[in-house]
């Protein structure tokens, strides 16, 4: 039997921080964008920055499709599998939908890592899918230099409940459902700096599924919804602002921070891709609160839901989140863009 070895030693990047940076991705997809202009049944394609593609079934229901995978951000194989599955399922929930079926994407360095660890990854993914009633019915695997795991997920949503980035409205409250700092904790874990308590907090955040999104999608006053992942809070909020033609005013003092990550942030323990995020989105941000830098750029893996909510619906959203055991953080508001500014996010 092969010796079990630290998974993070085999990954150049980790978690959702593995994403190709937006500028490079834009170049790669040049001329390859597909949306409603190409196929009349496609409502959301890769011409937008939403969490899923959307196909109109013609019966008041929309078919949702997403694929999400990454390399290990933790050395615990089971937690890696659970985090990857949770992250993929959350794409469906972030658009107000219900996942109905999943297939696995799996890569493993067969000669370097044990098959027992590989099975733990798959079991972790299976366990999360089973918990939420999603059959993991198939997949595809390869022998690869870096371990990777994720899911292709199919979901359904009623036409009235679909949430997209472009729906935010002037005056909406900006709400976040998980504290920030997952990337910071993952960086500490990878560098063997974390205490047992810090790793416990990291594992808990990584594996919590944003299933509450399906219920939030039924609220008309939830105008836009997405999940915060590899591009950080700043990047994903910029996407919402640009799609909706609005600006976000954030209250830096209201940004929620994972308690166990704060000591690491104070020591400048941050993932490399935090700077990548800033280099991409700095041009869209006016930031006077320098201490917010680490938190708004931190690449989250399976981060929280980011909501743009009508003022009269905030209490309803809060009640649902709290009853479901989720966090509620009111961090700012959406405002109209003035003619003399090019920024999207101000804090």
C-alpha cells in the first residue's frame, strides 16, 4: 500500500484560487462566446459571468448546468472531496435552483498518491451529494500530475425564481452569507502554520453547502445572487455591478471576517492569487480602507452567497438565513453610477 502524502504538495494552486485570471480567460474565449443571440433556447451562456448556463425547457422551467473542479486546498482527502462537491452544487443554488444530478470530474497521480486517498476524495464528494439528495451518477477520470476533483451538475429552477448577476437594482442592500478568510486559512494550512482550531474552522467553511439559495430564489425582492469563489468578494461584486450597470458602496467595518483567519492576515499570510485578484480588479475599485485589502481580494473556495436585495425584503432574507443556520451580514448597498466615475466598488 502506498504511503499517504500531503495532497497540497501536488497542487501549484489550490481550490477556487486555481482559476485562470479574468483577463487571460477573456482572451481565451474571444470569438467563442455563446448566448441567446446564437440559440433561442439559451437564456444564459458563456457571454455572461453567471454561475450556470440556462436552457429554457418551454414549460415554465429552466435547465441549469454547471461544471466546477479544482486542485486540493487541504491535505485531508475527504474534506477535499466534500469541499469540491459543495462548491459545485452551490453554483446551482446560487441561481435559485435545485440540483438534480451530478457527474464527477476526477484526476489523480496514480504513481504518486495512494488509491486509498483517491477513494476518500470520491467518498467525500459522494457523501455531500447524498446529503442533499443529488445522485452522483457517473463521471470521467484521468491519470494526471496534479490531483483534481469536481462535479458537473444539472439543476432545475422555475422561470420566476431564476437569479442572475444583472438583476441588481439601485438602493438594494448587499448581503453576504459567509465570513471571509477561507483563502487565508487555506494558505496557512498549506504552509503548516495553522493550529488545530484554524484547520477546524477552515474545514467547516469549505464543506458547508449554500443550499439556502434555493429558498432565497423564491423571494422576488432578491434581485441578484451569486456565490463568492476564486475572484474574491471584490471580483464577484464587480461582475454584479457591471452586469447591472450599478456601483456598490461597501461598509468596510461591516465586512465579516473568520475569527481564526485574522491572526494570519495580520502576519500577511495570504494566498498568491489575492494579489492576482487585486491586479485585475483594482481599476474598478476606490478603496480608502487599506485594512480591507486582504479580505476583499481573498479567493474563497465555496464562499458565501452574495445577494442584492430590495430594502423591504431584507428582514425576510435575514429570517430565512438565520432559521437555516446561515450567516447574515449586511455589508453595503447598490447605488446608481454617477457620470464622473468609472469605479464599480467603493469602500
